[in-house]
């Protein structure tokens, strides 16, 4: 157990240390400065712009950015629908997997376009290799979309007074080619050399340890797994995701995959500070996020390492921790850490079954997605946190009698209204979806493997995962049907694009305002005090919005188990 803990601590420390120089590199990419990869990747950028006829030097307003973003996402969505509903006769389908139904294709296409990768199908039997490859393309561009949107905010906050905020297509392409692609090549190579398949052949016939002849699915797994983590996408090539021995063969690959899903969100925080030339501000954000993360991950690891006391009372050895639903090659400590990392960062990949976690561990996984502000996904995390910064600046200004300002720009009613809409949309999508599911038990209860409190948690988790663009699930829920495909698909759409449009709109409005030099009356936003204020705003909004629902699910399940024995 001590070795497992040391492995987790070492992986986290290495990720933070590497994220600092990587964040500096990202800042240079978005600032247009020269980098070491320019000679190699510069020609690729130019080729893409030439083939598409894009003028990457034309400046855009924030509204033009959003129009381009929404338009290209709609194109990707329609193409994905076509591929999924026709994959049976399209090429690269050696296992003969059938077409997806219209409602499942709708859910899958939306899910991958919005960087959620909620999967209501099993990867090896639900899609062909061609579909997997197209979904992998979406994993690049959906992550690139989030990074490009965050870069627009960077540019808007750096400029003193401006309406033109760079070029969306340039930011999107560079996000994919300069940030995601190089890392993907490194991570996928490591995975291939450690046993992850990379082939276009069909199923392999093997004889297992019992002597039975079985068919084992393979495919271009290494490439898919690399970008699913680096892009904080999370869709599994196999149904069991990163708990599958071919998708995540060993403890080493487990550490590599944990690193890969954390490195870009970490680096984006530091990139924010470097880009604005406010490194202290970047460290303040990272400090708040890390405190929030540790408050979630430490209790979860303790509960999972200590094991299930109800099983211990039966005389079963629980020294290895709560091992139900976990892989022996990873152990309870690394599995618990992954479960919070993947929900905080909105990756959504799993190396253990969250449905089998201890009740309060499940609550922490839910809270990680409900707060939706600690590290977060590629670009989306820094945008979500930006909304809370705006709220904290406004509230702090009112409390101390100072003008609410952020980097020399006054925050007024219009910016506050947008920020509140974005902040309240998240609980609305989660709680309204769960309430509707609970209101129609004749439709939804038939899909629950567990009744009572845990069944409610399964429904709550599904909508929380959808709203947080996460994609993981309490897999006791049978979700491939019309109700869950359509309702979660609607949640996915609103929960992706409004939290992108809102922060970009706020940044665009601030960019146009007259710059006011900082004075004695300016509220410092890079201090520990302001960081605690921001953390308080996040905690209060999450606690007030979600505590009643949590009491009906994981908290009630915990107390029911505590007093039933």
C-alpha cells in the first residue's frame, strides 16, 4: 500500500513540475512567438490552411469567433451521424459491427463533438474501426475547440482595449498540431511498447488459462487511448475503458495515462499566468484548484484504502482496500486517485467501476463534477474558473466597497448577468434532468440495476456526468434507450456551448472597455485572500445547489449501510 501511495504522489509531483514549462510553451504558441517545434509543425499548419482556404491572419471579434466555432461543430456533428448510422457497409469494419440506431447515433455524435464522450454502447462491439477513427478525430478537434476558446479569453484579457481577438481557425489548428499532436505521438508510442494494440486487423483468436478458445477484440487502441486522455475526452476503445488489460496493461501505463489526462489542464493554468504576464495570478488559480482537488481526493483515497467495513465484519481480509470493481494490477489507492482525477478534470475515463465505490467516494466523484472548476477539461476548466473569478471579484468589491475590476476593466451588470446564467445553468441541467427521471419511474426505473438510494445516485451521476462534459458513469444504469439517449444529449448540448459562449462573451465585452490603471482602490486578484474568496464562492454555489440531491443519494446510502449492520 505504501508503494501505491508513493506512486500516486510521484506521478502528481512530476505532472506539476512538467506542467510549468509546458504552460510557458503553450503561452508562446498562442502569443505567436517562436518555439522549438515551429520548423517541424509550421509546414503542417500552412498545408491545412492552404487546403481549407482559411486566412489565418484575419482578426475576429468575439462574436465572429463563436459563429465559426458553432458552425464547424455542427458540420462535425452531421458527419459523425452519417458515419455511425452507416458503419456496417463502410470500410474498416472487420468484425462486422452493425449500424447505430438514430437515437444512439445522436447521443454519441453530440457526446464526442462536445468533448464528453458519454458512451451508451460498448466500444469493441458498438462501432467499427472507421467510426473509432472518426471519433478519434473528434477527440482532437473537440479538445482543440476548448483550448482555442480559452485562448480567446487570454487574448481579450491581455489587450488593454480591443475588439479584434485573433483568429479562431489559427487558434484551433495550433491547439491540435502544436499541443495535442506532439504529446499524443509520445504517449501512444509508450503505450504501444507496453502492450497496447495498434492494428487494423479484426479479433484475435486466443486460448485462455482455462483452455477455452475465445475471440479478443483489438484495433488502433494506442492512438485512441493517448488522445482520449490528453484531450480530456475519456471515451473508451473498449467497453470497460482503461480497466481493460489491452487499453491499460500495467501499473506503468496506468501512471502514464493519469499523467496524460492531467498535464494539459495543469499547463493551461500556468499558460494563463505566462500569457498575461501575471505569474502570481496563475499560481493563485492553481493553488485554489489544488486545494479543492485535495479536499476531494484525500478522503476518497482513505475510504477506498480502508476497505468496506461491512465485508470486514464477515471475516474477509480487507487489507488491500475496497477492491470490488477494481483491478488488482492498480490497487485501491491508484484507483481512488484516478476516480477523482478523471471527474475533476472532466476526462471521464475509468480504471475501476465507480458504481462499486464506497458511498461517500461516489459522493466525492459527484462533487468533483458538480463544482466543475478544479482543473477541468482542455480549455473548459480555465473558462469555468474564469466565471467564478468574475463572481468573486464582483462580490468582493461589494463587500469591501471597492469598484469591481479585473485587470483594469470594470465588471458591470451585463457581465454579471452572463456569469450568473453560466453558473446556474450547470445545476439546472443536472437537477432538472434527475428530477424528470425520478418523476417517470415507469420509464426510468426499469433501467436501474439497483433500487433505492443507490439507484437515485445512478440517475444523478448520469446527468451530472453529461452536464460536466465528463462521460463516466455509474454503470448500473441501462442507458442505451430513447429516454437516456435524448435527454442526456440535450443536456450535453446546453452544458457545452453556453459555458463556452458565456465566458468568451464576458471577455469580449471587457476587452472593449476603457482600461483603468490599477490604483489603491483596485482589488488585488492575485492574493491568497482573493483565492480563498473564489474557493468560497465555488463551495457555496455547489453546496447550496447540490446538497439536497446528495442527501437523497450517496449520503443516505452511507447512513443506511452504517445503521443496518
